């Protein structure tokens, strides 16, 4: 079966009917020109100077045109070479014969400028329309209905009379019958569906873009997920930094409280507390460090006096937990040492109470 190429449907119709590449556009054009010349000669018989003849010469050919269309006269003359004749299917002469369509061998159908063949191959009928992707199987019971439908749609149907040339497809289908599960699509129908599908997807994408406009700052799903993960880690780091800052502030406040208690114990009782607070605020960090050092030394001497007992284990524990007063200590080490000595003082005080 020859597929449609350009507008040469008459050529495809003839070759599908004969099941071979028997006619070319050049051969059909030659037949059309011959028909035009015969018509010109008949018009000239009325006088070459007549108005009808001059009008005929100015009109384009009715047997062919630049698009590749050929008239029924060209097709009929082409089939005469094979001893075939065309009869109009719905003509009174043919209808009087009362022939069942399934008893014929083939039909040629025409609507406007399109031609196609319906032919029996083997024992089955096929629609050999060149606009289809392949032959369409037509059952015997559906053939009459199919032809009647074409007539209602405005098609002209011609019965092909005569013996068609032998073909391989006819010989093969004489032995087997084919089954067709799906009707072949029209040429370009699949491409049109794909185009419609692409347009539909484009509309969907456009709708998504309207609902979620891309302004240059949007990200793909994976990028968005990575961004959210990084943002969460950043928040965790900020929270940790905030916790560390809070801890440092708490330690600083605790140390400030220790400093105030130390200074309040070393100052005379008759000094007003407000003047003590202002004096503490005016002390430099170096002076505070020296005073803490002196306080620690005084506390250590006091503890050593209390520990003039045979309890060597407690002295060893005190000496191991008490830092050397002469070395440089950080504020954290000093705070830890102060806490250790405070705990030791409480423990010693409890021991003294028990002895009493």
C-alpha cells in the first residue's frame, strides 16, 4: 500500500488498486495533457475566433493542477490500459443490476480532490486509503454500510469492472485470513496527538508556574531540601552559640557574686555596702585577680591550721585538690578551686559539729 505523498492521491489510488507501482505522476500528467488537447480540438470545431474557444483557452486544465490532482477522466483512461472500466456505483444503470457489493472486486472513492481504493484481497475487503498508516480491514457485513456512509458524506463511488492483475497479497490472503485488533491511525494523527499532549503539558507547566512563579530565587526540590537542611544546621549552631553565651554570662555573674562576697568579708563592717559595690566596679581585672589570689592563700592557710590532725589522707586530698597559689590560673581554674575549697570547708564544718 502506497502512503500519501503530497496531493498525488490519484496516483496512490491507482497503484493501490493494481498493487504495484504502475503509474507515475509524469505518466498521469501525459494522459491529462492528452485529454486537454482532445477537448481543445473539439472546442476549435466551433471556430477558433469564437468567444467560447477564447474562454476555454484562458481557463486552467480541468484534468490536473499543480497540486498533483488528477480528474476521474485521467483515472478512467489510465485503467483502460489494463482493460478496466469504471461504473458509477449509485447510477440507475448499476442499481438496476442489483449486484451485492461483496460480489465485486474493488471500488474507487472520490471526495473533492481525494481518491482512495477499497479492494478485496483474497477473501477479505480492505480500505486502502493512502491517508491511513496501513490497510483497514472491512468485514463483509460492514462493507455495504461503509459504502452507504461514504455516499452520505458526499463521496462519489465507482465500481471497477474487469480482471485486476495478479498480486502477491491476493495470492497469500487466498490461503489465510487476517484479524485486525485496532484500526490504523490516520497519517499525522499520532503526531497531532503528541503535539496536543505537549501542548497540554505546556499548559500544566504554565499553570504550575502561575501558582508558583519562578522569580529567579526559586530552587528545585533537591536544592530546596538542601537549603532547608543547611538552614536547620545554622539554627542549631546559633542555638549552641546562644547557649554558650548564656553559660559564659552565668559564670561571669557567679564570679562577680563571689568577688562581692570576698570583698564584703575583708572590708570593715562599718563600711556602707553601696560604697563597697561602687569600689568593686571600679577595680581593674588585674587587681581582682591579685585579691582573689590573696584570698585563696588565706583560705588555704586557714584550712591547713584546721587540718593539724593525724588524718594524712585528708591532707593528701586537700593538697591534690588545692591549686598552687603561686602560679598563674585562669578564671575557670580559680572558680573550680574555689568550689572545691568551699565543699571542703563545709565537710570540715560538719566534722567539727559532730565532734562537739
